C-alpha cells in the first residue's frame, strides 16, 4: 500500500470509494435516506473541486484506490487547517490505512504551519479520530446541524517547533574546540540576541564584549586558574552595573541572566557550543576582575561571566533531567501533569 497525491484521473475512483463507504459504513449511524441525499453530492466533479484547493491524497494497493483524505486551510487561515474527505474502503478498514492517511496529512505543509487542525467528524468516525488525538472543539461534544462532531488538535507549527528544538537541544559544553574562527557576523548576531533580553525597568544594565583576537584571548586564558576553554577561538564577556531599577530593587542579576540565556540559544542555533562560566571567575580569587583589567573595563562595571564559544570537537553530553511531571504542573503545586503531551511536543 502506498499513499500518494491525488491526480485528476483518480476522481471517478475516489467518488466510487466515498459512495461505497457511506452506504456500508455510515448508514450504521445515520438514516439511509439522509445518506442517499449525501451520496448525490459526492460526484467526480465534487472530488475535483475539493482537490483544487486542498492537498488531496489517495491510498493505493496495486492499482486500486482503497482510501483517501485531504487537508486544506481552515476558512483561508494561514495558521489553522482542516481535514476533509477521509474515507477507507470498508473491506480494508481496521488495518491501519486510516491511521497512515492521517499521519501523511499531518506531515503535509498545511499541517506543519498550523497551530490547530479541525475535522468535521461523523458519528462513525468519532472513535477513530479520538484515538488519533483529536478532541471536541471547545469541549462541545454534541452534533452540529450537519450531524457532525467538530474535533480539533492543537499543534506546534514547524517554525515555532524549530525554535523550541534549539532550546531543548542546548547543552553546556566543556570540551575542546576546533580552531575554526567564529565570523564577526555570527558574533554580532549573538551579541544582538543578548542585548535583546528584557531588563528590569529597561535599565539595560548588561553590556557585552566579544573577544576574537588570539593574542588578547591568550592573555585572558592565562589568568583563568584552573584553566578552562583553552582551545576556544572566541569568548564573550558579560558585564553588569548594579543600578536600582524600582525603588531600592536592583535586577542586574536577572538582566544579565536573561542576556546570557539568549546568547546561549543563539550560539546553539548557529551550530556552536558554549558554557556559562560565572562562579569560576567571581569566586574569592576574583578572576573576573583580572579579565576586566585586561579589557580596560571601567570600575563601575563588573565582569560576571564568560562564554567561550566555537565549533565543538565532540558531541556535548545531555544531562540527566528529572521527569516533567516532577517539576511542572497545571493549576497548583503537584496537581495536574501532562508529561506525556509535553514529551510528544518535545520531539515532534
């Protein structure tokens, strides 16, 4: 069995498939006279019209079409889609063909861009669609005026999922780096990402210095004891000013923490690796102060963190994380958890 895109020459076969399925399967749940009226609309012309504005697929075994399904925009929306015309020939039902069609439709570009997919489901098809993860739209579990249930599934669109994948794939890298130089354009993009982070009352207490001069890097690395990131071809130094933002509250730590995380994500997105070194240089030996003097940093700034970066020589190891349901809940501490759903989102 293969699933392929619909061709105009398939229209008659698809029409016949739909009519046969309605007569045999749907008449179990609907009056026969109502189904005969529906059948009158399922002509090859209707199939061709549906295929003209959707991405229509057929399941084929040998030269026989045994299933079909389509996906298209939901009322013309760019971020919502709808499934249509999903039928499996009665003799082939229960063999995974419907599942394969849905899985194909959910890989289509109309699905990948959608945050929500809706389907008008018959009484007959309701258990199947629920098994595929579709739930009642807005919690309404009654039939509409067409005798259909409105079901929906929320998804993370492909573009947004790519961003989430960057977040989920970020690692702290403490290994060796390749000697490849980090281009200034990439360093500038990383710095810009850091400066885009929020700051308390917009005091903008964080400043950044990128170091890519080999001689200057060597001087900085020479004062770091014990040594770290000795092979990194570039380094970003994070500076802060302890300025009160609101009444007597200073949010400088939160400010530079946000900037650092933004830069770590930008570094990952650009296929580099790094590690957040703060305690190592702000301990009692004040290595950060020594680095600040090398970089001519004014005394009213404090150098609080370094981010060495470059192309990793080895794959960073993933740390062991506690399960989702042990650290995140809905509607109260240790209340509802949807770890299975979160896991699905993490890897789709």
